[in-house]
């Protein structure tokens, strides 16, 4: 379960930023997760609740925004959503793609 390591890093970053801005309570955290990260949402939420226990984010709600993989074909410049790990251009069938979105994992915002 790599969600534990991922969540530990997210919570560490969250608490560091909160301390830097002298925030005493966090009510909600929004995280953006690219689908190619293969993060299981239920496991992420479970780990989040575990790691925030006893912190200023203990009762915070975790919002997970899923980012669909988007690629640009290097042959014909078509921009498209990558369907179910099918990494071929729907226009020209090339596999020379540049991924624009789908591998991210970051805290977008948190509400106090």
C-alpha cells in the first residue's frame, strides 16, 4: 500500500505550510491525484485520517479530485484524454505521446 507513504508526505507538507502561516485549525484539504498514480481513494482517505490524528487537521475533510490522463500526439498534435491506458493517438495511431496530465499528486488547497 503506497498510499501510506504518499499520505505521510502530504500531511507533513500540509502541517509545515500551516505552521509557516500560523494556522491553528484545518477544516478541509483538497488533493489532486492523477489517475496514472494508481492511488486507491479509500486507502488514501483511511491513511489521511490516521496521519492527521492528534494534529490541527484531525477533523479535516479530505477532498480528492481525480485528474484524467491527457496527452498530446507528437506526430499530429492532437490533444486527447487517454482512455484506459491506451497510449495511442486516436487520430493517427502514433504512440509518440507527451503526457500533459495524469501523473500529478499535490495539495491544491486547504481551508481553515
